[in-house]
């Protein structure tokens, strides 16, 4: 069941739990460029987008929304339009009279972020809220007069100094930032509001939304939610981050509109969003999250006994039927239904137990399709036995007296996350410490669909500390499965094998080609395993998202780049043609550089 919400009208479109989930995207062209903005908007609409968003960083862009809207309407499109506002309330006032919805960022709307430490007593804090109210209420009045909806869109990367000093750079800080504005809306009898809690880290994003729902319920608020993982990046990683963040929440009944933020052309976001929705529709049931459950608000890895290199303090292993390696990564175990004469020191194999010649085969381990076959077998490995377990048939008697050299394999086919989490809770309640490998088969022609489905199936489980291994099979895409498995673990931050990139999807504020620049940064830094590098088009989220990155590459003007170490700007306004070299120099200065292998 979806979380029950009020309905919010955005033109003729309605956002709320009584209506289908809405998909949207955002143009990348300058909002002053009418023709380019119209062309991009139509591409988004033709791809199936229900809403189109434009940035309006100042009043000139806001005023030009009228020209853009007129051109789109002349071409026969009635899709509602949204203005994205950050620093200038007057731009919001103008835009709210033109478009059907205006989005404000509570961290930027009134506050100026200076990363200053300041103590706020209750009186001082109240004065700051009064400043917000003085500039925010006029926007509410304009929205009410023009039947304009509003999104209060909190970004992890742009929390105000006031929020940072009182609540920290946390999901709670994100929630309180939104609630300050939402309470003003309620006091002024304005309920046409949608909220969002976006972050580049899916774990933070998920926890922020869950906490927001909990807090709103306490205050009898039932506003719709817009979901998204901001700065998700491109390619397989962008799709994984978006699917596991958005999909996890949708599977819990949370979310009424979504955007997949990719560092790609905006129309590419809509098919991914559609695939997420199809996957969610296919789930047998949605499940609610209890905020009081510690796993719903913080990462806590399930405690297990180590079995060789599985469980305990080891990172999750990758099991595969494919030998395909990429970026120097090989699966930890290869499953084969053919006879393996002898494993070598560098590769371990899994075979059906009936093919095991003896119980001391070097680096060859048996797979049992059930506990019954395991118990009856004469050939059990002294080191590791892989035993498939039916999560829906767990009883004390079934799993009693299982030795520590057994690794359970849980096939997720036909199960939802709720059922799997109940299984893990059963293990914990019965003090069962055997490691668990999560497994699934995906026989679909569309590899993007497999990326989305597997990320939703496995992502939330690994994010919340469940799972000691991942076993994905696909006959259609066997050559790509290993990259997918490792990438899911990378993006749940449970096993790092490559550089982690945080890159924004671009918008009209961006003063350089973000796709081209991101590709260039990756070309020179992709060998730096474990390093987090952020590529941001502008300052809106850049400095804040640097908190989750080791190094930042942020547009500061036309043809100009500023470089960050964490949240601290190190080099300002570098010519873009020199910026990548300067980034490399900065990484070297901090002893984080290694030369790429030839």
C-alpha cells in the first residue's frame, strides 16, 4: 500500500497517493535560450515525462519562462512546467506567476552558506526563522493567488549554516530544514506542497525520507513526496544509485513522483524511471518501515561468523557463472555445472555436490539445492558448503545444528525485500551466524532493465547490512553480469573496487559541458580505487556535496573551475582547460595519487 497523502494539483496533473506516480526530468540548456529549452522539454515529454523542470537562477530566466511556456503550448503540449529556484526569492515570485509549480531549496532560499560555526540559542534561532517567514510568505501568497504548486526540495549538499550548526550534516538536519518551511505553509493555510530529501549517497537519502515521513506523521502532515538520488552520475552507476534509492522507498509505499538524475541527456532519464515503476508494480507487496527499528535509520551490518573469505569482517563476495573480468576484477567464485579438474590458487569454483569428487578438492566447493540434500550427502567440504535455503519455509528445526562451514544461498526470485528482511530477523532471533549469499536470475533482453531490477532487489538489503555475497545470473548478458555485481556492491558502499564519482545531471546554471567534462575527469582518475571525486556544474550543491567526496571539481563561472578538498575550496577560478591537470596536482599534493598501470 502506498503511503496515504493529500492531493496536490500541478496544472491538470495531480500528485498524490490516489493517482499514478509521476515521472519528471529537467532541461540542461540555459533558460535564456528559448529554442534550446523548448526543444529539450519536448524531448522529455515525448520520452514520457509528466513534468518538465527549468532552472531560474535570477529574474531574467524567470521572466523568460513565459516565452518558453508559450512556445511549448503553441506546439500542442500541455505538460505542466516547474521552475527551480535557489538563491533569489524575487525569481521565485516571478516564476510562480507563470509556471504550474515552483521548487525552492530551503538551504538556499534565504540563507547564505558560508560554512561558519555559530552558536544559535533559541532566541537567535527564532529570529532566523522570522527572516525566512518574511521572505517566504509573499511566495506562498503568490502561489495561492495563481493556483501554483510548490516543492520544498531539500538537498543534502546545501543545508544552511543554521541547520548545520544545530543538527549537523545529517538526515535529521535535512528533515528539519524542510519542516521549517512546511510549518510556515501550514500556518498560512497553504497545502499544495510536495517535499523531497535528495542526496548523492543513497543511504542518506533513504534514511532522510523515512525520517521525514515519521516526523510528518507526528505533526499530522500528509504531503506527497518527490524521490530522487541527486548527482547520481552516468552509465551503470547512475542507474544503480537511482534504482536502489528510489526503488527502496517505493517498495515501502513511500513516493508520489520521481526523477532519475543522470549526467546524460535528460530524455534518457525517463525510460529508467519507467523501468523502476514497472519493477515496483511487479512486487507482490509493499511494506512499511518502523522508524524505531535501528536498521531503518543507520547502517548496521549483520553479525556473522567468518567462513573462509565469506562473512565475518570480509567484504561481500561475488559469485558468477561467467569468467569475464573487467577493470582487474574477477569473481571470487565461479559456478560451473561442468567437471572442474582442480582449482588453482587464484580462482575458486562452486559445483553441484553430485560432481564433487571428494571432500578435499582444492578450491572446489559443493552447492546443495537444499538442506536435505546437504545432510544426506557423503561429500561435504571441510571448508565451505553452499546450501540453498527457502526463505519462506524457515523453522527452528530446519536450521538447527548447522555447522559454521555452511554458507546459505537465498534466492530472491518470488520474494520481496520485506520477506527477506523477515528471514534475516529470524536468523538474528535464533542467533544463527552463518553467512548469507543473495542470489537471483534475470533472463531479460534489456540489460538496463536487469540493472534496475537487480539494484532494487539487492540494493536495500546490502545498504542496510544484509548479505555477505552476491550471485547474479543472466544467460542473455553473461558478459556484463560481473560488472553489474561489483557495481551494485560499490554503490551500496559495501565493496569498493574503483573510483566513486558524484556528478550532477547538469541544468541551465551549468557553464560547461558536464558530460564531456565528467568523461575527461574519469579518463584521468578512474584508476584511483576508493577515491570519491565530485564533478558539479555550479555552486548550488557543490560545496555541500564535497562533504561526501574527497575532491571536488565545481563550475564557478563561464570557463572557470574551483577545486575542493572536502568542503574546503583550495583553488579558485581556474581556467577550465587547465582544471583537470590542476585536479591531478591537488590529488598528488595530498598523497592520494598513484600512477595508472599501463
